């Protein structure tokens, strides 16, 4: 858990950006990420140097070599030693600023030939935006106390920074609430045999949470070299079309111990994405509001549902990307569940008839406040290409542990533990009725209702008969009150008027 001291340190760094004239939360996070990476490179090499000294050998593949590095921007040679955090942090303010902005930043932008530089693959369009030496000194002083080799702490630090970005109200749409992501991961139970993907990853929340879950559940298994290699290099995949989010997501993963993730710039819905039958698990919250031209969408997706709506096309993409037996949990807007367009019906029919639709978890509309009041649900299905849906589990989530207003403060009402517990014991759900918060609906009934997946279509609302007083009794009570008022007015008039 992140300590109060570290929170205060991060808050102070955030304030330094503000006083330095950088107020956009996304820009703050991005600039902070660059400096995190600079320190991470040095801390990592210091750790390797310490181990090498004990063994009496040289450091293998050092980032900071002996001699000088040639800066392609300035056409000057700079000692590698000057590029290291532990050295430039001690320089006078103006000298530090010149070195970091002109040399160190260009160094990390051009660093792309090592395992530890997965993050640097997305640095081409990066810009150093800290404008003055005083601000840089304050930020460097704040970051200097963080140990980049302590992945547990740094993972929590980055989550806290991402939370500050979301809380600021700018670009918060990139961040699915962490507790919702964790719930979805716990429902899907990733294992070391999985190959996981989020084709609309944003800050990589689903990928990171999956990595954390595997780390927690399979500690002993991860001691084996082959499992460790799979976890670090082959298990996690994420794609996005925003270079800034790719940098942020890659750093998020590196700080959680995934050193070399398959993170890349890709329009997942386009014909450039040829992934088919590749993954065993998809977790995502794809964009809802988009609408694309048919010409730019992969034909294989249009074959499943001919639509321009991104929320439907991503569901088709999940079907295509998964291996047989692969599982998916995706957040969708409520319209996907009951929309009556040809595209809406086609994707629901695909999931019910050709795949195995397992669950529809309806979430309250306040879950994405303060950024959006849209009502959403979670669809869970397994790819079979041969059907298999016999009944679908519906759950009506009414609370997620936070108030559903714009403030989203923590509260005691929380259905998430119940959702996870019931999902893990679906046999006990057989006896639930349509009056309960969760229940099964047969495939036959769903088909008969034109593949409608909205819970309100099937939920039975219990009507309670209300007994009202007779009009005579109500009139008698009103007359009594009127008499009392009249008597009080008469008394007041006789006394004072």
C-alpha cells in the first residue's frame, strides 16, 4: 500500500507542475512519466552494477555505457555518466535543465535497442514541456526519493498518479474505475496459461490488473523460468491509437513488473489488425461513442455485424481475436443489450447462437461519474464457434461501493463481493426467482424476445398493494385541522386586533 509520505510527495510534485505553468492533468502525467523512466534506467543499472561487482564481472548490456553518447540533435558527444539520474540530479539548476531537456530527454527518445526500453518505443512524438529550471529541480527532488526497483511500491505510486489524473476531470474517460476492472479480472480468473489482450487499452488498466492477479495467485509457479519468461514477455498484449496513452500504459506495466509487454500502436478495428484466434482472454472497456466508415473497418468484422458503431465492432473483434475456448469480459453501453438496428441484433445473435454467452451484469448509471452518466453492462462469453448458450446469468448491480453522484465518495453499499461470490457458485443460482437481484434466463426465452439482453425485460417487479384511507376519513382529518386553524385565528384576532 502507498504510504502517506509517498502520497504527500506525489501531491507536492503535482503542485510543482501547476506552479510551473503545466495544468493539464494528462500533460502532467506524461511529463512525470518521462522523469520516472530516466530514474528507472539509472536505478536498474545501479542494481545490476552492484550484483556484477559482487560476482566480479562486467554489467551485461548496460544502458549507460563507458565513454560518450552522440546526441543526434545537437551533433555533440555527451559522457554517458552525465545522462544518469544519480549524476545530473546534483547539478546546479540551469545546468541540470540544459542537460535533461537537451540531452537526457533525447537519449531516452532514441533508446530503442534493449529489453528495458519497451517504453521508449513510443517516444518518437514525445515533447519535453517543463519550461524552467526551478520547476525541474523541485520535481527531480520529489521523484528522487522513490525507489524504481521496488515494483510493488512504484506500481501503487503510478496507480495513485493515474487516480489524480482522473480526479482532476481532464481526460478521465481514459480510466475505467479500478474496482470495476478488478471485479472483472476476478470473474475471469486469468492463469499462467493465458495469453491476454486489451485492444483498446488506454492506460493499460485491464492488463495491469490481470498481471497483478496472476502475480498474487501464482507466486510459486512464477519461480519457474519458463513461467517467468511467459509472464514478462508473452502473456500481455495491448493496443491503442494514442501515442501518449501507449507511453503511459507501457510505463504502468513496467512499474508492475511486466518488462517487455506487447504494447503497440494499432487501430484494432482496421484491416491492419490481422489478429485471429490468438488470445485466450480479452478484457476491455472499448470506446462507445465512435462511428466509423465501412471502408476503414476490417471486412471480417463486418461479416459478423455490418455496422459503423464501434461498441458493436469491438464485440465482433473479440470473437475473431479469441482462440476456441477463449473467454471475454467487456463493458458495453446499455444500448448494445436492446438496440433494434440490424447491427445490434446481429452481434447479440452471434453471441447467443454461435458462441456461449454466460453472463450479463447490469451496472448503475453512476459508475462512470463524473465523466459520464451512461448506463453500462458487462458481457461475459466464451468463444466456441458452435454455440453452447443454454442459459444466461443476469445480475442487477445497484451499488459498487461508491456513491453514484458526481462526487463518487466511498460508501458501504457494494454488490461487487456478492457478484463474485455468486459467479463462483452458479449452481446455487438455479433456485433464484425473477424477483431476486440475480437469476438465470434460458436461451429459448432470450431468442423469443428477439435476443434482448436487458435485465428489465426479464426481471419480475413485485407489486405491493397499497391501502389508502377512505375519502371520508381523509376529509374528517382535514376538517379537524381546519377547525383548529380557525379557532387559533379567532383567538389571535380577539387578543391583538
